[in-house]
C-alpha cells in the first residue's frame, strides 16, 4: 500500500496504554502529509450557499458568535450525518491518535480504570516513574497536582498526568489498609507501552495477552513467541484478545502472520485507490504444529477482529468466548492546515472468506459467557488465578489442556 494503514483505539473509562485519553475504536488509514485538494472539487454554487449561510448567521444571529467556533460547528455538523466514526479532530485528539499508534507518551506510566466511581490503578507499567515510586495495583488516585480527580471527566486527570519529560507532577492515592492518603512526587518520563504479555502456564501450554496494537506489537509478539517455543515444549497456546479494542492495522497483520504460514489476512474496499488493499501472511508460522485458541469477548474490536477472523477462516485457531464488537469500517486521518485533522470513513475491511464483520462481529467456535466479568486473568502479576477464569479454562480445554489442574485463588 502507498499509505500506511493503521487501526487506532483509545478506550474511555477503562485501562488502556498507561493512562490515555479517549476515543472510539476505528481502523485508520493515516496520511502523514496533508493532501492537495485537486480532484473533483465541490461545485461553486454549493460552496457559495454555505458561505452565505455562515455569513448570515455570524452577522444576524441574536447572540454574537466566535468565528472559529462557528466554522468548527459547521464542519462537525457535516461529519455527524455521515456515520458514527467520522469526526473532526482537534489538536489534542490528533495527538491522542499519535500516542495510541506509537505506544509512546510522556507521563508517569499508570494503567488505570474507572471502577465504581473511582479511578483505580490496574498496574504501574514496568520501569516507569509510577512503579519506581511505589504506586501499587488497587491504589485509588484522588488528586493530581493537588487538584481532585473528577470521575465525570477523567480526560482532565489524564491530561494533568502528562507533560514534558523531566517535569514534576504529584499524585495522591488512597491504599487499602491505610487511613491517610499517600503522596507521591514524580518526574514525568517518556513511557514505552508494552502491549504483549506472555507466560508459560504448565504441562506444555502457554498464554499470550495483547492489550492493544501499536507499531511495536508485532515485534514484541515475535520475541515472546520464540521465547515460549524455544524454552518450553509447547503443545498449545491461548491468545487472549478480550477487551482489546484495536490499534494499528499493520500490527494486526503482523500478529496474524505469526500464526499463519500463508494466505490472505485482510482485504479493504473503498472508492479511492489507497482504500483498496490486501494483506497476506509471509512464510513462517512460529507456532507451527502447536494448537491455538483465541479468546474474545464483546470488547474485542477492529484489529482484534482482523486477527480472530483471519485465524478462524484459515482454520488455524479455535475462537472461544463471546461474539466480538463488530467494527469493520476503515477511517482515514487527513491532516489539515492548522494542526487539526479529519477522521473520515473511507472503506470497509473483509475477512479472508470475504465476510464483513461490520455490525455483526466474529462468532466464536465455542460460545462461553464469563461467569463473572471481574474474574478475568490478565497474565503475569494478575490478581485473578488462571483457574478462576472460566473462559480461559474452556480455551485451554479445547486445545487439549486439563484446565482443572490450574491453580485457583485460595
């Protein structure tokens, strides 16, 4: 493809990439250079009508209006009637797209979620200011720089935690078993988010969890995959894509390629040439001869669905869990002259069998509902034991593991 194709996800109200702002999942075809508008310009008469309406409103509306706000509202109005994914991106939103693509940002390195009206630490990321300072999973963030957390607007809290590397920021947290809040003085740093976690369970079976798809995910997965294969006599592996709402499409292709020897991974169809693409696997299935199960649920979207759909269609893996979200359209990020951008739906993608998952999702081979949504194993360091995750137990069972032998929490 002449343009780099990406899928971005930034998740609102749950853990994602070490404290990020929030948008919706979408496939992204990112244009790194601003396109020249040369082909098929809008008719002059319609543009004159639009200009006339804007002029009438700004001159005659009962209240004075800011020109920039008026134009912004006009742009947003045009996009709102297209579909639920096309948007006008402000500078901050555009920066969030960049962060979620690269997996890098400057901050303190916390993975947080909004739970029962509290901003709770899921985990500090490895080798980050938050981890080195001693912030722990389960801590509740109550203020940033002495400004109380607003649980109705977590984006402002996230913004306060970010900043230039080397600048100071303070966090106050409540910890179970303590009466007083704990105060942490941190120095922001460049955070490299790891999206892949892997663990050898026992008896020849491994577990890999992807919490997102960034530019580095494919390389991270290949590294841990070879380590598992080289160090253990593997008979099966579970790829956990639950609550993984997407990321970079190139990364989704690379992830699927790790498990495939050959064949089509994903196809895109649209009106312009750049929106039409086909991605194929390269020879070399790292897990050749090893049984694979893919865990999905309603929170698995976009890039996760590309991986699950490709492995299912090629009969390379058994899909276990719940029907996925069903996000099958592609958005192009089009940079504008003032540092903002359009996110515009430009094509749809299809699985190798030719099916569209838009609005329907991927149906698992083995439908297994979570007995308890909070009892989900998250990989090394998880406070939930593998044996307490009924979906994981079933995924292991279908590839031959005696899941009842897995340890349960006391």
